[in-house]
């Protein structure tokens, strides 16, 4: 068995035009998967998919706003029509529209964060799991956050939704383990992405955070992509219901 071989698998990665999502999609393609690139802008999807094809991989570009049910359904419908049933689902797309005191979270920001970070992941899973059940094989990877495991005064609602994602992973793992569908999560600490730019673009702040990590540096998207390939592959064939904390050793620092 080639433990990390994804040849012939169809992988749908949300939020895959930059950052962790893009690195994950490219790594899955390098491992042999046929990848669906998706985010809100078609031009961005086209560019990433073209890059994968230029490197010898297989990729299609399907733009979708997963907060809209019709677009989410169309995303999976088109993915299945172009490549076949989804074998690997990576729920990476997320939002964080509010940064501030937790109890001051505006209602619209609360609703948006829950809708994208939790509800959309549930709906995507519900949509692709029947195809996985038919094959008695499948892998779902949910990108959570280290924020799921610590209190936060300024990232409160985001942290709540990411904690919910860790429970979503456990619930789905228990419900569909009998169908040989594995569901796991990844909880990164601070990774240098556009999404988290406000947390690391100040050099002094970034240096301070990096010093709190045993490895002495912030994460890069590729640091997370490798774990996503592992969780999607036969190498993780007996692993389900877990959320891997990838934090440069932050949680070991005491």
C-alpha cells in the first residue's frame, strides 16, 4: 500500500484560492487527487486550477459562496458532474467578521460566523456523505483553530465556531464510522495567511508570538497542508474523530 497515494480520488477544498486552502489543494493534487478549487471569485479559482494543471495535476475551478445554500448545492452538483462523487472534503473556508469584546458581537456578525464556519460545513458533509457511503470510503477534514482550545476576549465568536467544528468532527466520525468514512480536524496556531494578516503583519507582534512557540516561528500554509494530505490518505486509515493541534509547540510551552 502506498500510504499517501490519492490517485483517482476526487477532493473538494473550500476556500482554496489562497493560504491554507490553496496549499492543501496543491498538495492533494501532487498526491494524485483530482481537485475542485473553490472560493467566491471565479477568476481566483481559475488561476489556482490552471497552476495545478500546469504542474501536471487535475483541477477544476468552481466558484461558490458557501453561505448561500443554492451555491453550496451547485458546487457539489458541478463537482460530481465534472469529476465524479467526492472522496475527500476539506472544509477550509471560514469568516471572522468581528474582532472585539465577545459580548459586544453584533448580531449580523454572529449569524454570519455561525452560518459559514459551522452550518456550511454541516451542509457540505450532508451533501457528500451519501456518495462516500455508496463507496464505503471517504475522508472529511475540517480546518478548525487553536482558538477552539483556549479562551479569547477579542476572537470570541470565531473561537466558539471553531470549537463547534471540533465537535462536528466527533459527531460525524461516530455517525458514519460504520460506513468507513473518516472525519478529522486540524487546529492550527497562527499561520501567515491573508486571513490572519491582522495578527501577524506587525513585525513586533509577530516576533512576540513566534517566541511563544517552541519552534520559534509562525506557521506557513504548507505546514498545515501536509497534515491534510495525511488525514485524507490511507496513512490515516484508522484515525477518526480527532482534531490535530499544529501549533509550533505553543501548547507544550506551559
